[in-house]
């Protein structure tokens, strides 16, 4: 007989959370959702009684309220944190902003498995956005990918597979060596200014100011910059405007372009967290 699975309360989020709910139900979990539509039932009772609470990743955009773009109500993190029981397992992203130190927190955004899986829909969505903005093929386009992390690695490989001419900038020697081994040009981040005028497309994945005034003055007038980094991004927007550069701010692409896949990734990671947590409890109890 299959063991009954623990119920999950999903609170807030966008279409990813809806897809995650469907996938978790498919996997046999009892699921309750709150604040995924306007005018739904009050969230407080479900949150207060939750054994497992799934929040968005990241759970907030302003560090004050839960991210609830599909709802017409306001969920303050302070109130939410005060309602939770010490035994609650909270899963989400940017959970340091949730004032509930007594609960068990599992932050998706710090997990290697979630970040690698999520890099694929992020990279594919970035390609779709690039095609839409440029209205030219990526084949033979000259592209710079800033950052040798997970998203940068997946994105550069996809661009290369499509026949783009790809350069990657990174800080770590290992990332530079990997880029060269895969047949792409590699540059240190501090060298971006020297090569900035070569590209049709620049994809930034680094959440730090890498496209500053000195770099932007060298960027081609025809180049499109897609800033994929989380707010505030990696581009000096005032300088970009002064130089007439085209900058598309595009954080959180999976939720906008590939929400079903992104939601399945959330659900799969939640399932693994629950199994891992239960395993630790069982081992501890033996």
C-alpha cells in the first residue's frame, strides 16, 4: 500500500505555482492553493495549519509582501511569519525575508539541483525574447554571454548549437577554461569594455554592475542588451539611456514564458526536499 503523502499548502505566486500544484497532485500530494486567483478564500487559516507551505521563488519582490500577482489581496510577510507553527516546513525562495526563524526553511534559490534545472527554461526563454526583439535569426549573430554560471553555461551552449558566434565573459578561471574547451571565445569580466563593440546581442546573467558607463559607450548602436539578472540587474540604466542603448530587463523569464516547465521543476524539487526531510527524521528517530 502506498504511504499517504503529506498535504501541501501553496500560497501566492504566478502561473508556475499553478503548474506546480497540478504536478504535485499528479504525484499524489493533497494540495490546497491560496492567493492564486482574485477573490479566493482567506489564506490565514490554511497557512497557520500548514505542515508544508510552498511559497514563490523568490517569495517577495519588495521584502514586505508576498509575491501574489494573480491575487487582489495583500499578504504581509510579517503577518505570515507570525502565523506559522515551529513544525512547519516552508519551501520557497529568498526565505531570509520571511520573519519566522523558528520554522524549517528550504530555500529553492540556494539549491544546486533547482538552479541547474531552472537554467534551461531561463535560457530558452532568453532565446525567444532575443528573436522577438531582434527579428533576425540567432544563426551567425555575434553574441556575448556575461557570466559563466549555470544560466550562462546553458545559454551559451544553446546559442552555439543554433550557429551563433558566442563569446563568454567570466571571473573564474575554471569557467573560462570550460568555455574554451567547448569551442567558444572566453574573456575575463574586466575585459568586456575592450570587446563591447563586437556584438549584436549581449546577455547578462550577473546580478552586479558589469555593464557600466565605460562599457556602454563602446556598445554598438544596433546591439540589444538582454539583462536576465535579478533586480536591480547588471546595467547602468541611466547611462544606457544617455547613450541610446537598447536594454531589455528580463528577470524571472521562466514564469512568463515557460511557466508549466518551471512549475514542474518546482514540484520535482519540492518532492525531493520532502523525501530528504522525512529521511532525516526517520534516521534521527532510529
